[in-house]
C-alpha cells in the first residue's frame, strides 16, 4: 500500500459533512487525511478523477453470501469481490445460510472468512431465533459480542407475535437493529408471485400485498412496546410505505429499505413464466412501484439495498412455481438506482450517496459512510456518464441469476478502496 494516495479533481460528495464540491482527497496510511486545500500535498500515488464522483464507500445492508452451505452459488470471497466491483466497500450478510448464522461460532466463522477474502468489509446479521424457526430466541447477546451488527430471521418474518415481542425486547438491550422480512405466512401461503391479474392469468398462486402490510402494522405496535429500532427489509407495497411514513411522522424509530427491482419492474414482467423474475417479496403492481418511488422521494425510505440472492442455474431453471426466490444485484445496483432515481430527478446525487452509504452505516452502527478526516479510507469512485452493457458472464459473483443481463446502462463504479487499498479498479480507469 502506498503511504499516501491523492485523488484529484473529482466531485466529492460526502453527505455526512454536507460536502459536494470538486476537491482533492488525500489518503494516508489507509485513512482519510484531508479533503480540499489541506489535501494538496505531494503523494506517493495520485489519480486523476476528473469527471468522476468520489464518495464514501457504498454499503449494501442486505445481501446473501451463501457461506456456509451453498458455496457453489456464492462464497464470501466471490460475493465480496462482486461487491467491490459494484462499488460496495461493505455488505451486511443475512443469516439464511446452512447452517444459519444463529450462534457466536457462526458469526466468528463469517468474520474470519471475510478477513481472509478481504475484498469488502462483511458485517454479519445474526438470526433472531434458533435455526430461524421462529420459536426459541437465538443466542443474541453472544452473537452481538462476536460481531453481529443487526438481527433478522430473514426470508421468514417471525409469525408468532409473542416470540417476536420477546426478540424485540431482548434486542433492545443491545441497541441493535431489528430487521424483519415482512410477510405473514398465513396470507402468503404457497404464493410464488404478486397476487393480481397477472398471477390469475398465469394460473399461479399469488402473494397478496396485505401479507406484507399486516406484518408491518403488527410490528409497529410491537416495536413500541419493546423499544427496539425496527427496520422493514425490502419494502415492496404502497401499504407498507404508508405505514412507515405514518410511524416516522409519530417519531417512532422505524426505518426501511428498497431494492432496485421493486422500483423498475412490475409483476407483469412475470407473464413469460421466466423464473429470473421470481423474487421475494415479489414484483408488485404499478401503484406499488410508484409508492416506493414516492417513498424514496419524500424520505420515508432510508436505504437502497440489493437483496443480492445468488442461485444456481439448475435451480433457477425449474418451473416458475418451483424455482427459488431471488436475484443477484451487487454488480448492477448502482446504474439501476441512477436510472430509477437520479436520472428522472426523484433524488439528487447527494441523496443517492446518503441512501447507499451514510444512512446504512448509521443504522448498522458500523464504520464508513463518511470521508471525515481520520476515518478509514473506504472510498468509491463513480463515473456517472459511463455507458456500458451488463454482461453476466463477466460477473465476479458465482451466480448469473440477474434479470438485467444485456441491458445498457449509464453510470459505473470505476474504483473501490477499502482502508485505502484498491479492491477494484475498472480497466478504463485512468492510471495516476
Ligand atoms: O428473493 C429472495 N431471496 N428473498 C429472500 O427473502 C431470500 C432470498 C434468498 O436468500 O434467496
């Protein structure tokens, strides 16, 4: 690692300090040494970032790394390489592995593998209940001590209100974020896509929007009794966005996140029975998509995530009803968010960076989200104008289940630094 690295002429956007200006950034010994005039010192290495945006490293607080248990789909090594290529310097990984991340040993295993693989920081999310079964509380305290940054049963929201309240109460003692996959199983049943006219036409069982809404509503009641910080994972319905908006207006500690696919596609795209579009929560109606976009615009939605969910080709190639839910996203999210939110003027660049970096760091209580002097030099360089065509064959991820293959997009991460070390550098990024 060079002792000093100077990033010159880039547009520096750091929402944590309300910075948005063309300025030099000096990195020394893996930390941010200065931004602006104080940064203009002789450096061992300099890069010219003219035309690029320089941001605190992007943080994806909802990914699936599949290790342990499904290493043929992804490993911590391949998933973090995909993260770095997408501009992410850190990811928070969900506990729906096999075995699940429901013990301190499992959390320690993930952290050890991450330290070894090393392309991006990995923040494990521990399971709330043992085996993610929704019955007995998991060893939350021990996992928190081992390094779990938040807790969730992921793919399965806790259906039992009593267990859910106990988990919330216990978690509130550690001030960790409670993340819920909001879907009432009795309403979702064996549904495999959004309940609506398209599902009816296709003869497929539907997951109604109210399956999400009912659990968010119940949880907002429970979280007030427990005093926990409560976060709705991958929000997808107008009803849930409205509930979070109302909860925030009341001053409750309720937050939420959204995925690119819930902003850019409706359930109608499932009409060809292509399981690449099968995801949970499912792609919803136009009204739901519009409500999610409005939720981003007015600040109801806090964070942008991917729900990166790698699956093998053979699994995804089964009939729609039997294929697993999920699509990958780490290497495509940035341009898709630009397309969905920045290009149409829903939010500006500083808001985008806040939602992709500063806010997730705040919610998880982890390092990053800032270019403040002294902070670890986790930095992403973005070319906002680069036009390129997504090619799944080029992905660092081990899986290929993306609905965006061959799409031409604008905007790309061209350089990713973690602790001041290049973890990804685009071939076309001008050498310093
Ligand atoms: O589509 C999804 N896939 N949603 C989830 O909640 C889980 C994820 C997975 O792990 O495959």
